[in-house]
C-alpha cells in the first residue's frame, strides 16, 4: 500500500463535481459541510434522510419547503446564489425531512450545480453503523459515494453507545455485542455489500476514516484502510481525515 497526501480534501475524496453522497457514521454532516466550505464553485446541499437544520457557518442560501416546490425555487435561487442548502420541513422537532432521491438529479442539472452534496443516511451521532432494510437512500444518479466511519470505534466494545444497528453490524463483521472492535472489523464494515457498499450502484467509492487526530489513531486508520483494500476491488483508496482540524486531510492509502 502507498500513503500519499493530495493537495486538498476535495482532491482526496474526488468531490469536485457530480452528485456526492455520504453514508455511514462518524462525521457525515461535518464532512459534507467542510466540503461545501472548501469548494469554490456552485454547490447544492441536501439530504435524502432526516437532518438537523443547516448550520449558519456554511453561509448557504436556505430553501425549506415542500419538495413539490423545490425544483423551481432552487433553480431560480441558483441564478443569484452560489451555495444553496435545501430540504423539506419535518414534524420532528429539530429536524428537516429528506427529499426524494429522484429529485436530487433533477435539481442538480436544472440549477447548474458543479457538485451536489447529499447526506444519504442517518446514524444518530454514532461512530459506526450498518444500514437498515431501506437504507441508505442513494439517488440512482449518484456519481460518488463516501462511506464514513470513525477510527475512535477501535478498542471500544460493540454497543449501541457507539454503533447504530448493532445486530446488523454483528452479522457483517463477525463479532457479538460487547466484544472489542479491531481494525479488521471496521475494514469488513467498509468493504461489505451489506455495509459501506450497500446500494452504491456504479458510483465511484471513496471511503473516509474520520476523527484521525493523533498519530496513534493514524496508525490504526492505516491498518483499517490496508485491510479494507484487500477485501474488495470496489474502491482503490481510503481517505484518513479529521474534520475538526484546520487542515482536515491526514492522508490517502492507495493500492500499489
């Protein structure tokens, strides 16, 4: 394996153009907003799952309305606004509702976005997850999918405290609740068709190991990446990052 450090997080995740969907757990929203703030072009931010209100720090023009109106309103707003965040209102307190996946591509094209950044999964702020029966909600037109996982799960017992859908995770990684998570277990989750690769279609896959903020975690993240790359040929790189750092990109692990 080869470790490199591209010029930017956008380069590492190949998130410059297209419909880029984030799934998994351990920093999807933080990554989505970081990418939006780094990108100099025309950007749409949305979700096909429930999402908290868009943060003011992103400085996006926000459109929250019934999805029947979104195509017209977002396309019109895109004529004068570079960065637009859009979703539907929700009856759930502190949440916005996701939009239909088929609408993402229509809005992306009509609004003329360079990139649409889409939260396509929910994880209840855990560090790792396995998708449920109806998850993730990835648009058919997705060009890139970024499965996210937190390196901080390593060394922790598998439990609801750190993981969403523990029973599904047990089936994928081969350990029971209460057993200690190791790099191989995170690698299996990333590389599994029932885990990080579920529903990705023909999209480009670039997994992200997040929260790598210390050398010790970098070593563990490299171990996860190297194992994952031996388990599937569906992706050829794994990105290590920490979204809370001034420069979030730690490195990229690639095959020789």
